[in-house]
């Protein structure tokens, strides 16, 4: 797999580029909520991918368990994160839209890379 097409640079670079583009195009008034809406899904996607890569390298059959455990941890983390931001008085409408968009896009990217990861594993057998 090409170094430029590796998951972490794509996820991190895509998020930062899109945030910068929206901010420069007139969305600066939506910060910091826009950035905070990106931060949690990006952090969880990066951590999940690192855990999936590690599990796949050691025991590919355990990747599903890692994903299920990660899902449970994400739900707890996101609940606390959103509750904390609401308690601190951030504009939740902007945050929720940003969070939802980044969450969905990052999970779609992860799904594509998981497909490639498993397809590559099948080809090497």
C-alpha cells in the first residue's frame, strides 16, 4: 500500500484540511465548536485504527472483538465528551452537526480501509 494512501494520514489530513477550508471560507464564527466536533471522532478513529492494525498483525481473528470493544468505549467517551461540552456552555447545534459529519465520514473511511485490510489478508493466503 502506498505511503500516501495509509489510513492515518488520510484521516488526519482530511479532517484538518476540511476544518481549515470551512474556517477560511467563512466558518470561523463556528469555531471552537467546529473543531471540537471534529476532535473526538478523529481521536477515536485514529485510536481504533491503531488497535485494529495491531490486532490484525498479531491475531486477525480478534479484529471483530477489538471493534466491538472499541464501539463500547467510544459510546462511553462520546457521552462524557458531549455532556462536558454542554455543561461548559458550547453551542451544541454547531458542535452536533460537525460531530455527526466527521463521525460518519471517518467511519466510512475506516470501513473502506478495513475492507482493504481484509482483502489483502485473503490475497496473501
